[in-house]
C-alpha cells in the first residue's frame, strides 16, 4: 500500500453535488483529480460554485452527493483542526492581537511542535515570504501586501499536504495583485506544495497555474493547462471568460460558418455537422485590421464605431455590415501607427484556424 | 429655470427634514454652527454638574456628626463619621460582603454571559436568535423588585423548589436569606446587561478568523482561549465594569433575597439616611462607596486603557 500511496493523486473529487436547497444546485457533478505538487486554479464568475467547491475540499461543508479524497482519505474523515490543509482566507483572517511571529507560530504551537524548534521555523518561513525582520511587528502596522505574506507564511509553516487559496488577492489593487501572483507562483514552486486557488481573475489563473478549471453555474466547463484553455476553449463560455472574444451566429458550413449569407473561414471546435446552427468565437487579438487583414482567409469591409485607448493597445469596435454584426479587435503597439478614425472604413479579417465554431446549443 | 415635472415628488422624510431645518435656522442661526456641538452636550453637562453639586452637599454633611441630644448635625467639621465607619466591625463586614459580592457576581455573570452572547451572535438559525433574545429581555420588562419577589416564591420554604425536593424525599432546605441567594439573584439580574454589552464585541470578530484558527490546528477550546477571548476583550471589560459597579452598589437584591441579614453598602447607607436618620454617617459611607467605585473604574482604565472600551478608535 505504501508504494501506491505516493502515486495516488493529492486530491480526488468524484461526482460531487452541493445542494443548499435554495433553487439551483451550487455545484453539479464536479469530478477531477490533482497530482501532487501541482498548482490548480478554479476560475469562474461569482456564483459559479467555485468557492463552495473549495470549502468542500477544505472540509468546511460536506457534499450533498459524491466524494472528496485528500491523499486518498475522505476530506471530512478527521476534525478540521487535525487536517493537514493550509488555507489563506479571502479576508486573510490574521489574528490582530498577536505579533507577526505569534501569528506564524500559532499553527506550530497548536500542533504541539517542539517549542525549541518553533522560532527557527517561523524565521525560515518569514524569510521565504520576504518578511525577515518583521517578526515583532503588530498586524495593523503592516501594509496590505505584507499582511498577505504573513497569511501565506502562517498557512505554510506547518508544512501542510495541501494549500488552499480562497481569493486572497481579490481586495488588492492591481499592481500589488500582480506582484503577489508572482510571489504565490515562486513560493509554490519553491516548496512544491499541492495548491488549489480560487479566483474570478482570468489573468491570475493564467499567470499562476499549472492547470485551470473553469466553472459556470455549478458545473466544470473545462479542466486543462493555461495554454490549452486559451487556445482551445471547450465552449463559447470559456472562450468569452478567458480573453476577449466576439461571437458570430450562423449555420455550420464546409468552409466554416455561414453568417448572413457570407461563408466565413473557420474550424469546428466540437461535434458539428454542416447546416447545423452554430456559433463562432474569434479573439480580439486574432482579428486583423487594415493592411494586416488583406492576406487573411476571410476579409470583410468594416466600419469603426468606437476606439478605446488601453495604453499598450487599442481596442476597436468594428461593425461588419455584410454579417449584420460587429467584432472587437485588439491592435497592439499603437504608437507605431496613427489610429484609425472613428467612422473610417477598414479591411477586417481573420484566418480560418482562429474562428472556432461551436454547436449553437452550447452556452 | 427648468420646469419641475408634475409627478416629481421628494420623499416625505426629506420634506419633513426641510421643515425642521428651516425652523432650526430661526432658533439657532447658521453662524452659530461652530457651537452646535456644545449646545447638544449642554443638557448632559448640566445633569452631571447637578450630580457634582449633590456630591459636594454629601461631602459637607459627611463632615458633620449627629448631635444625639438635639438630633441636628453639628456646626463644625470633623472626620468622626469616617473614623466611626472604618472602626466599626459591622461596616467592615458589610464592605467586605459588598466587594466580594461584586467580584463573585462579575465573574459568574461574565462566565455565563459569554457563551450566551456567543450563541446569540454565531447561531445560523434566526428562530434560535429570536428565542435567545426574548428569553434575555423578558426579565427586563418585569422589573427588579417583582423579579426578586418571584425568587421568594420559587425558593421559599414552601416554594416550588422545596416542593419538588420533597417529592423525591429531600427535607425542605433554607434556600433564601443567605449569601448564595443574594449572589444568585444578582447574577440573574446582571446577565442581560452583560450579554448586551458583549454582543457587539463578539459580532465584530469575523467568523472566518475562528475558521482560520481551526484550520491552523486549534480545537474549539483553544480557539476560544487564544482568539475569541482576546479579540472580545473590549466587550468583556465593558460588561465587567458595568456589572461590577452595578452589583457593588445594588440595593434591592440584597434587601429582598438577603432578608436583612445580607446587607450591602447601599442597604447600610439607606438605613443611616431613612432609619437612624444619621445623615453624616450615611454621607460618609456613600462617599466611601463612590471612592471605591471610582478607584475600580480608574484601575481598569489605567491597566487596559480607555480604548479597550472601543472608545477613540484603535489602541
């Protein structure tokens, strides 16, 4: 048995439902497995069931149906304070009446570690989160980012088998959030601790994770690597949630998608037969404009209805009269070009591999 | 000027406020605005001021001894009343009884009020919270004297408790007119105050903090000891202070449940003023009680800082 143990997944979620009895189920038929040492992010909009799923993995709530195994044992088999799970909470939940040292020493003290080893261990983990020398500060004397680091050190200092992150970065400003994302990634790689992160921030999911699960309406939509999630979304919901996509409604055709009588080049992204109602998704950064559009598989005439300056890039809203709809287009490095004027007529195009065609019944 | 649409109406509350503001502007013109704050606390200052005047009066009479021949206070001042009070065994016993009673009542009340307030704050079921609140407030509506009388009925020699004991063959016991009965009555009287003072402090502790303590390896007992109690400190101190001062100066419970044998300081003062009519001695006792209470409050502020009562922000 011992030999098998190291091979088994760190976390197994098997057919898990959560029904609070308030209408729709919070989580429906969730199943996945996570190998040891991996960094998984559960990504979804608010109300998608991602936090409920995390709370069940943490053992705070028992699933209505299904099973959750942590290291091969049911999650709720032991009392919460005996589990080997470190958790960083949404509001951090640091102890304001204790110093940084006491906060980080708390789990070691509670788990009855040898008192002589505790100070060195606390110092080592404060160094890991780059808070060496801050041990005697009070919590309210620290900045938001420093408090984040204390929460991470406190969740990791007892070397748990599993680290859970419940949207701890949601309240930070963008710059600090991006800094902490890299910190989470660095610390996780350094310790190799199996980690499950919950967020609604698609950028965070792409940056920190080895694998991503996208959830919507309580159901897992897709579970794959960040690159796959971006390149091959399983359905239009994932395509719209990761990155910025425009959607075209029409009928499937041998070449791609027939929209308003125009046959657009595209590739099928699901089981689809010609003539079926279909929905095409095209990313804003893969849609070309101006001279770059001329060589594309599909080239249409567009009219610019609005321009948004985002600093490193421009977003154009382009109306395509031939299709009776519009698309959004990212145009990078705007300093190089004079931007197109609002109302200008421009060539708009894309290559066949960039228009993903889904059956229309998919959300 | 743009025309106001016919169906445009301000909320009634706004129009009411406009009227009040117009009226206030007549009575207290806007240029006096910097003094509005002082105006608002003047009534309270007046009340406290009157109390100080009364205290000065009491201090004056505490220095005059009663002339047993004429039954009038003496013309000249002396510390005789204080000497008499401090030298008397009876008053020493009464003072000790009051202080111990206040300490016991405070300890027992906080010990009972904490779990009650915790349950009130943390319960997820609205009906449980309602039931706890109603049970807490019901005795408030009854009043202290009627409540104490209720205990006389329940704990009396032929009261409900002794009746019940006789059913299982236990001889009737004297449950009233002793020290435990007084403490019991006081704790029961103070419990709602303590719970109400603790609830805001406990509600201010995020439930997530306790969940975190659990996930870090603390069982409920250690979570309570290391996290909940320290974080609830302002509420505990506030409740303790109120209970201690109220029970130190209580009159009705020792009088009714003590049956004259368990007098507290307030009962002794009452006796001096209204029975023996020795105003001087009564005033001296009253001043010493005020001093004891002030020292207690002063010590708490000194040790924990006024900020612990959630006054003046953090720290």
